[in-house]
């Protein structure tokens, strides 16, 4: 722990004083204020990025940050290079010169099962002349799947960051290392008699963050990242540190490669064990695997095997990609005696989890069309089992992906499934080609096209996707109807993709408006439908007709018009048709509506067929007028919930979790997702568990039952 609990209490109290700008604070000198603010911000960043348990709201943190920025702007001569405001410096980019590592960055030998580990243990003992029945203690930690880095600190300041490169030399990327928020810009190594040190670690990205980034890239028509590892390593090698900062990289540190004291003596000898060096790193504020859960000190190889096997079982639930465990002799003197080959240390070994890669044959490419006409190529492969799932169909994303990988029909391809992530093609095994493989010809014309006409695909500048411009083709309509009824749009309960496809096949659905004139009598005759299920469907659809205008706007599949923009637009008009007459200026006059949304909404209303659709929907009873839900919300300014943070836990009896959160938000509260020092109110339903305990332990959280909450809401 970097901070004791007493220190943390004091830091929190001082933060509150700065936020409230008390007289005490105002009396301090500028130098004091700046150094205090820096200390406070570094502390809160540690709580956020290292402990994953912030004590301030984002807003409060931003306030502290702004105070420091303002003082620094007024006194530029007092800005310290390790100030949290100085992570991204505008003029320093990366050009990745080659640099020598202080000691070589070695690789690891691999093992795959319990026998391999036992063999490793025996080998270590033979090498060290230790009796076979004596125990050696091993430190076991995750083998993070990202890009390795070496961080040099000199006189307590981060002086250099470099990638692994060939192990001897890496590429210098200090500017990028500085923007990784879990990398401290300064750390008190001097307290441990260390003047210069090289730390090794892995830069990784959370799996959910990776998926978020790809979702956004997909929406923006950009090419997708293959997996979290590539997203992290690619991030490290970007030229512009500002972009790197946005990627949300994290760094776990796992070893000291080099350390010396002020007299140039080897300071690695200050540590008796690997564990001791990790304790020091944690104490200095670095992110290291957490003891007991992420890593373990095992007293012998049997414990190592158990820990590895158990870890593998839970790997999917872990937020980061991990491809195995690393087993290290804990005693540093034994490590030294064991030494290393030119490739790997003899005192450590990687235990690799079951492969999530396989090879198979690429048989064919088929194409799918999305709701805005994007053409997605899909590889059809010989079925192959990969991490328990049979795979025969893999997205190829877009034309560039196929070209970059030079994929050909008939190729043997290496495929991979990373975590919960969808399978993808890593590469074609071009050594195995026999000349019979056929290049994949990207279609010039829409390959799905339900009509007789030939329709040329178009690709807009800066986008990776080819689109079919033919918005009258049923293939796109089908995708649009599927989206129209989905949760994100009209949220028609019980009518998912399967029903839409079925009704489309029967000819009942051709456009979105048809959803509101389904032949219920005929549906009731179909196999698998009873009068009850048809009645349920009808009532969900009737319900959906009353949806707020913003939902209808979202449901139209206008490119880039998401929930947020739709709400902004719905707040401005009494009836949706008014938007048909809007000019670009009208759109741009709304804060947070940009030219892309303006252009796309205007283009949508410019198509006759679309406008007719809307009119028909309205005739069939779909609401296009502004509802209470669409109206701009006047901020709630009084009441028991204003300005408070709130969290619901356990199962609620009188409303869904979502309804409860909406009620709370409407009463001025802010919903948050974790119990921390930030939380004001916890509402407990039945079977509340660890969150309740944690809140009680904090002692600062007001705890309400569901009834009490409802009574207060009124
Ligand atoms: S120790 C001298 N520990 O795995 C010890 N490596 O094949 C060498 N890696 O490129 C490394 N997590 O970047 C070690 N907890 C961990 C690791 C780890 C990931 C990577 C490392 C290296 C590769 C070794």
C-alpha cells in the first residue's frame, strides 16, 4: 500500500478543503498550494488507476485538476515535470529511436501441464544441488498478454520508456509511457537506496475497453482491432501521445531488470526475494498483480500447479487478457545461482493456458449487408473447435482486412478466439500454399441485392467500409427492421431478430411501418404461436407505439444518429416532421449536434420514401410528437436526492433496477456503480450482499430500504 489509512484520511480531508476553497487554503503560499494540489491529485489517481476504487467523483477530481492547471498557467516557472498536468506535453512526440536496455529483456521457456511444471521443479533442484524432496518456494503471477515495456527511473523521476524490441535494444517511447495513467511520473526509489532502476512490465488494455473501442470504430466506419493485445501494442507505437492517452492503456509491473545505488553498486542485492521487490513497487504506487488473488507465493510446486489450474478456470471472468501464468523462483540468490540462457532465465517458466488458436481451411467468402448498407465479408471455413465452440463463420470486417492479410480461398488460416471476444483470422499460412488458392475478388456491385438492377458499391473517403447506396433493397430493410424493434430502438418486447426474419419470409414485413400492421390472425395460425403469444406480441407493439419521439428517431437507422443526438433533437421540436424542414444552421445551433449528424438527418428526410414511411407509421398509431420524456428536463434543485450519489443493490420488489435508477435520476440523484467513499445513499433490496457490508463498514453511507426510498421520492 502506498498510503497508510491515516494518510488517506488526511489526504481526503485536505482535498475537501481545496474543493471548498477554505480560508485556510487561501492563506497558503502559491508554492505550497501547487505542491499540495499535486500531492492530492497523485493520490486520487492512485485510488482510481491502481486501487480501482476512487474516493472522489470525477467532477471533484476535475476541479482539483483545474485548480492546479490555473495556478500553473499563472506561474509557469513553478511547474514540476512530474506534475499530473504534464503527462501529455504538446511538443514532445515519439520517433522511436533505438535504445539499449540496461540488461537484456529475456523471454520465457514454456510449459503446458502439471508434468511440465514438475519437471521444471526437478530441474531447478538439480541445478541448485537441492534435494528432490525439499521444497522450493515459487512466486506465481498472471502472464499478461500485451506489449512488454521497460521503464527507467533516475533520481526518482521517470526518465525513459522503451518497448522490448529484440531484447537487447528497444524503441524509445517515453512520451507514450508518460500518458499511461497507472505509470507514476515520479516514485521515491531513493528511500530504498536506489538511484537508477529499470522496471519491466506489460502494457495491456481491459477486454471491455477493447470492445468499446471497436464498437466506436465500427460505428465510425474505421477498421477494427483484432484483439486486446494488438490494441495495446499498437497503442504503444502511435506517434501522437494524445491519441495514446485516449486509448486507456494500463501497465502492470512484474520485475526489476536493473537497479543501482548512488555509488553505482548493484541494488538488486537489497532484495532477498522477488516478492520483496513487488512489495516495494506496490508501496511506490505502481500497479502490480494483487497478492492472494492475482498472484501467490506458493511454498512448493504442488501449490503452483493448483494455483495455475484454478486460475485457468476463472480466466474468462478476468478483466484482462491473460495467456498463462509465470512461475518464478522467489529467492533472489537462488535465481542468481540458476542464471539464464541467452533466451530465458533458468529460474522461471511460463505455464501456457490451453490454446485458443486453431487452423482450418478458408472455403468461401459470403457477404452481409447492414442497416446502413455496409457490406461485411464473412469467411466460411471448415468447421473447427476452438476453446469449446465450433466455428465455421468468421467476420473479415472489410476489404482492407482481406488485402492486408492477403487471404485467399483455399488457404489454411490460423484462427484465434481471445477471451469472450469473437473469433478472428490471425493470418494465412502462406508456406502451405500449393498454388491452387484463389484470390478473393472484392465485389464491385452489391452482392446481396434483392432487386434486378445492378447496384455499384461506394466507399467514402476515410472510411474502411464499402456501402450499398440502394436504400430500396430489401436486404437493408430487413436489417433496419431488426434494429427498429430492438432494445436500443423501439424496444418491442418479445419481437427479436428471429420473428422479424420469419415475418419477412412470409412477406408480412417489408418496411418498418409494417411492424404496426401485422396480420395477427394469420400469425396465430402459425406453428409455435398460440393466441396467448400473439396477444402478448400485439400488446408489446401497441405499447411501443406510445414511445417517446427520441426512440422513433433512433429506430430509423440514420447513420451516426444515436440515443444522445436523438434526445437532443427530440427536445427541440413538437413533432418529428418539423425536422424535415430544418436547415444545416438549425441543426448546428444545437449544442453537441455536429455537421455529420446534421448532414445525415437532412439526407434521410430528403428521401421521399422515408418521409412516406413516417407518415404511414403515424397513421398506424406510432407517436411522432414530443412526449414528457422528450422534453428538456429542468434540473431538479431541491429535495432529499439533489446532488447525492446513489446505488441500488439486491433484488427490488416493486420496480426494476432500471426504473429505480430513472426515478432517482429524475429526483436529482446521480447513479453510480460501486460502493466507495463517494457513495451517499445505498438502497437495499432483498438478498443484498457484499455491497451492503462494504457500505456499513464505511459508515458514511445512508442506507435505505426500497420502501423508504419510494416514500422519499413521493
Ligand atoms: S517475467 C526475466 N512476468 O511474457 C523474466 N513476463 O515470454 C522474463 N510477460 O515478453 C519475464 N506477464 O513481456 C514476466 N508476470 C510476468 C509477465 C511476463 C507477461 C511477458 C513479458 C515477456 C513474455 C515472456
